C-alpha cells in the first residue's frame, strides 16, 4: 500500500513538471510566428538607374572649358615694336675749313702758328671764346687743340651751344720768362715795360690782358718785338683789369709774368 501511494505521488509530481514545461514553450516561439515574410519588401526600385544616366550630361561641360586656350595670344609683342627709343645720337660738334686755316696757340692772330687745317678738312669743335670769333678745335690729323678763326670755317652746330673755354697756353720750359716787368697809367692809357730777353730766333713778347673797353671787360692779346707796349684801359668797369707778359720765339712760349696793373 505504501508503495502504491509513493507511485501516485511521483506520477503527480511528473505531471505538474511536464505541465509547467509545456506552458513556457509557447512564450519563446511567438516572435518567429509574427515576423513578416522577406518577400514582401519592395527592394527593386527604378530610381537608382535614372541617377546614373544624369551623370552623362556632365562630360560636355569639361570639354568646353578647354576652349579658353586663346590666352596664349596674350604675348605683348607690340611693346617690342616700340623699342625705337634708339634715337640717333647726333654727331659730335665739328667744323669744316672753308679755306686753308692757321690753327694758333691762342684765340687771336697775335698767337704763334701751331698747326694747319686745309680747305675741306674737318676738326673736332670743343670750345670757343666768349665772342664766338675763335674756335678751339682739334684737327683731324693733330694730337692737340688749337684755335681757328670762326669766319673761315663752317660748323655743324649752333656756336651758342659750344662752351666758352680758357685753356692754358702751351709753354716751353726752355724759354726763360721776362724780367723787370712794370706798368704805369696816364688816364686810360697803361704803359707796360720789361727787360730785354736773351737773343733768340723770332724773338718777340706776348701781352695777354683783360681791359675795360666801352664799359665792358674785354680779353685782348698783343705781340711786339719792343720791350714796352701801351694799351687803353678805361676805368668805368666794375671788375679790375689785369694782364701778363711772356717771351716767345721759334720754340714756343715762356711761362707768364704778371703785370703790376696800375
């Protein structure tokens, strides 16, 4: 009897256990039963294929930008044609002798002959005296400058554009300068005297002075074979007058000696 009651209890316990397990199974299987079938999703749409065809229209715009190459024709070759800034340089001032000219050591016929400029020959023109009556030139075949009279030559420039020059007189140190130089005045007359120089071939004396004439200063030159010379020097000019004496001979000129101007 006891064994029969135990067998009932065990059967009851197993029945409860099986019933509890069967009641929990439906809760885990419910999600799978409610999922919709994957065939219901509309995955294939026609819109993505249309966007691919729209990109084909962009390729012509790229080729149009390549036509802006005419920037190569921007080379300013026109500025190169404006280079004629090479204005021809004018020829240097020069003279042509109209007659055979004596080219002298100074701007006066009182000066010794230094060179010659034959008719039709040229000389470079580098200066003039203040009155434009004498021109300081270098003959085409000479290595030094000398003076020619403007009246015997034709220049290729306006003489007023040529500078006034006072170049020093070329001297020969072998010629002794004069001694005993003095001067005295009587009104406008100035008498200059000196001692005789040693005898020499073509011995003479050169007086160079700035005097007052007609109310204006004037540069003059005189030669004499005497040991004295008188000249006119007015007293109406502002600047002081002055002068100097040289010995000259066949060899040239001595250094000057100043005149104590009265």
